């Protein structure tokens, strides 16, 4: 029986092994077979044995006898040195490659020599060394275990293998530290050991979906070699987890008026399970009211919450949406969350104005600070979008006073005057603080109520009226008109006379005024010779409380008409009207005044201007006398002779300048005597004639002075009145000059008369009448001036007429 030699890698072990090989070789030679031992993985040149010596062969004969070795497929592993007869390792020897897991492993050699032929059998045993680590079939073992697996569940593992044999192949196992599994070893008959995992703690896939453990194994060799394998434990899911949202409460802010399908929030729920247990469905909770369901919709697959209807901050500024998420496990589990949607305000609402009128209309005498209206403003928006400011336009005697938040008062800020402005249209503007800002306007009409603070006013303080005498009773001579700037009853004007006495009679016996129309009537015929100027006042009073009034002065000039014929004066003092008798001497020269006819006229002006004409004698005989046209003096035209009749009867026609002219006839009786007769009578006649001439001269002088004075006074009055009227303000109405120009010729020469007059008259009856005429009492009737009439409209339907002299149509025609 051979001895087993174990290979040791150290030098001492090698020497001992070689001695053992020699011992074995010697022992085998005696038995007829040589046996060697060599460790695997020995290096090239490692000594195996002195094969020539052990076979009894001489070194010198090895070559001649053709020493050689043969091996079945293993010839290159060992080789013999022919010079020294030593068997050595020629190439790497791997026992596991040669013999696998066989317990015994040897290399069989045949040594052949010739001359003579001999065959020797040599056995070289290959000894195992611990040169192989334990190995697992894979680097990672996977195990799938349900998370619901009960405790002490066992899970067999695949063991490791070691290519070595004997103690080098004896394996022990170990498991990395963990809290879920322990390692148990099952000893198999002749098959080594089987590792088994034992569950010592319940698994939770959601906490540990997989576990990585390290299984190690160690062989029994010296030194020990180890191997390891990773255990990947996959924890299989069970539907034991409800879906969970990232948050239990989500807060979202979004603006109102967002478009439909606008994304509100994208919810994300996770389920710790997997597979079908992980798939979830989103839905609104049963706690969500229908109103919210109409506003929003949710995608059950993706969890998107979107707008489905109009969102208005003013309807609701927050929405609370409860959302459920359900998995698809056999026993579905539900998760919950709440979405709080805060709606942000946009400036989408204009301010609203509410005006409450308290005191309309407003009296024009209202005190400053009087409250006219109450204004309230509001805006359904919030924040700056709901902050409203109020303003007032245009410029007006009112202002806005803030009384409380969003409440204002429209108050009087200055004095009112209805006559200046009767109605105010003010615009209230409410503007919010949004961007861009929105506004609203409201118009307030403030009517100013009238107060009787204006007296009736006449266009001018005084009027001059000209009326012809002998007017029919009750004729209309003028119309006064006063305007009251107030309204309604405060502007209702009534007229009356300011009573006074005219001489011994009351004014109301001459004229009257209509209380409503202001027409002035002459109640009786006026006589220029009795009353040339009638001056009085008309009062205008309104119907206000208390009433206010004013007066206007009327100067009524009574114009003369030719209604008095010339009257002959008596020839002597105290005598009545009779024929003028005069004795004339035949010896008087031509031009000698022999007599004078005296006459007067009760009229005035041209109507009292007398002229004298000598009527032709009977039979057409030429008279030796003539009469002065304006003096009335009768003088001789030639020297008297005997042929002249001793008694001369002269008819003198006295005629005024009226239209039509009135006349009177005077008879002058002249007695022609010789110069020696009746000297006393002649003396008396001459003295009487001189006295009469002086008297007639005085009368004519007075008459001419009176005519000139009246004419000058009238012209001066009219010029002064025209200057005052033309200097009046333009608001009284424009007036143009009226320039009648008169040119008259008479026996005393030619003279011209130019005057400017302007008179405004208002007639209240329809369109202006052309019932006014121009008349100048100081002009001869030979020419009538042309009168220009201007019209202007003032005070409603009334008219203005600019005239020189006024005379009502009714008075001209004798109508009332």
C-alpha cells in the first residue's frame, strides 16, 4: 500500500515531499511497479523521481537503448532528463481538469527501452491542493415572495460547489445581517449541505419592495477559500395600501373669468401597491355639492381638475372640492384630499351709482351747504378693484362731500340765480381703482325754483308820446311793457296808474292803463289849447309774495291840430269885431300905410301862422291898395288921384297855415278926402293908425317869438332824447338814425330844418302796425317829411318801432 503525500506550497514541504517520493519509488521498485506522487499546479521542472535509477537502468544506456516514455494523452505533462534520469514536471498539471471531482487521480506512464525491449509501468499520483474557491452557479439568485407570506416560511436556496475534493470541498454557509430572514442548513446525504431562508419578520413591499442579501460559503481547505452569491428578494404586492395624494389639502389660486377647460390643478395620487392594485381612478367625493360639480370637472384617469363653467368672484370667492382616488384591487381602497380653490378678483364690474334726490327743485335763495341729493356708490369687485372715487363735472355751484365710505352728498357750494341758470345738468362719475379702471356715470338734473327776487323792469325809464288833440275818447295812445326775470306767478305783471292830480282834475279822468296788456288809453278828447303836456307814471307789479314793482314815466305831448280859424281883433280898444274904417288923404304917397288888419289864431305853430290876402275888387278894377302878407298892413301902391272912388271897400282874407287852412275875412272901409279937409280927423287918423301899427307890430313879434321858442324847445327835446337812446347798451336793441329833412319856401324866404329822432314803441297786438306817423308842429305844411321806421323784436312777440312822432291809428281814425 502506497503512502499519500500532501503537497505543501512552502520550501520545507517541498523537500519533505521529494524524500517521500524517493521512498515510495524505492518501495515500488521492489514490487515491480514504480509509483510517484506530485501535487497539482507544480511548476515546470519540479522534480518527480529518479526514474532511471528506480527502474534499475544505467544512465549511460538510456540513450543507446532509446529510453522513452508514453502516456495516453498526457505525454507532455511529465518529462525525463536523459542525462541524469530524473522525471520532472514539464507543464501545468490541474487535477480538476485531469480527473474532475474523482477522489483519486493518477497519470499512467509507460517507459520503453530497447536492446532488449523492456516496458515499465510508472504511476504518478496527482495530489489535490485547495486551489478552487467555492462558486455558485449564478452571481445573483432571485426569489419572489408575497408580502403577505406568513412567518417561518422557508425558501430553499441553491448551494455552492467546490471543484476540490476532501476537506477542500467541505463548505460552510453564512447570511448577511438582516431583520427579515435567517439561514438554515439542510445536510443532504452524500450531497453536501443545502442552505434555506426562513422568514422571521413580516414583509412590507411598500417599505421594502426588494431585499438584497449576501450568501457566503467557505471551504475546509488551508487556507480557506470563500465564495458568495447575491440574493435578490422581490417582495410581491398585495392590495394592502390605499392610494395616497401628495398632500391632504391643496390650495390653488386662480383669476375669475378664466376660460372653460382651464387647468385648475393636476392631482397626483400614488398607491404603494403595484400592478392592478396600483392603478387608480379619480372622482369627486359625494360631499361635493352639485353647484361645484357644475363649475369643475375631473379627469378620472389623469387627475386633472379643469373649469367647466363661468367662475365669478362675486358669486363665490372660494370653492372646496373633495376628491377621492380609488385603486383597482379586488378589494378597492380609497384615498382622499381636499382642493381649496381661491378665486382672485378681476376688475370686471363697473361701479354702480344710486342717486336719491332729497330737495328738488332747489330754491334759488337756498343757503350754501344745502343738501341736494344723496349718492351711494358700490363696486362688486374687491380690493383696489372695489375702491371707488366719485367726481362731479362740469363746473357748477355744487360739490360732493363724502359722508361715509362710498356715500356722498351733493351740496350747494355757492349762491344760485335762477335768472342766470335755471337748470343744471351735472354728471357724477364713479371710477374704481382697478387697472384698467372702470367707471360709471349718472346725470343729475338740478332745477332751480324761482324766488320773487326781481322787480318788473321797463326797457327804459321814460317814454315820450305824441298825440294829436281832439282824439276820440278811449283811443289807444301807447303800450307799456315791463319784463320780470322771474318765472310763473312771480313774472306775472299787472299795470296801474300812479294817481295824481292834473290841475283840478284827477289823472284817471284823462288816461287809463289796461292791467294785463299795459295799453294806455285816452279817456276823453285832449285839447292842445287846454293841455299841451300830460306827464304821469305807470306802475308795474308782479304777483309774487311779497310783490315787487317799478314805475315808468310817460310824457304825452298833445299835438296841435288846425281846429281854430283866425279871429279878427277889434279895430279899437274894447271894441268888438267890426269893419275897419279909415279916412285917407288923397295926397299920400305910394307905400303909405293907411290901415292894418289885426287877427289872431288860438292854435299854435303853423296852424297859428297867419297870412293876409287882398280880395280882388268887383268888376276886376285894380285897387290902389295892397296888404302885407304877414303884417296885415294896408298900404297904397301908388299916389291917389281924383279918379279913385272916394269910398274904397277892401276885403282882406286872413288865412292860417294849417291843413286844411282856415280863413276869416276882414272888411276895411277907406274914405278918400282931399288934403285940406278934416285936418283934425286926419291927425286923429294918423295917430290912430300909428297906435294901431304899434299894436300890430307888438302882436306879430310875440307870435314869432312864441313860434320860435316852441320849435326850439321841441328840437332840443328830440335831440336830447335821441342822444340818450343811442347811448343805451346794445342789449336794449340796435337803433338806426332816422333823418327826415324838410325844406320849405315861403314869402319870407327859404329855410331848411333837419332833425334826428328815435323813439321805441312796443305794441302787444300781433305784428307791428304801420299806424304811426311823423308830424312836426314847427314845420310848414308845404312838405311832409319822409319817416323811416325800424323794427326789432324784443321780449317775446313784442316789436320796437323807431319813429319821430307817434300817433295811434285808433286816434287818427277816430276809433276806440
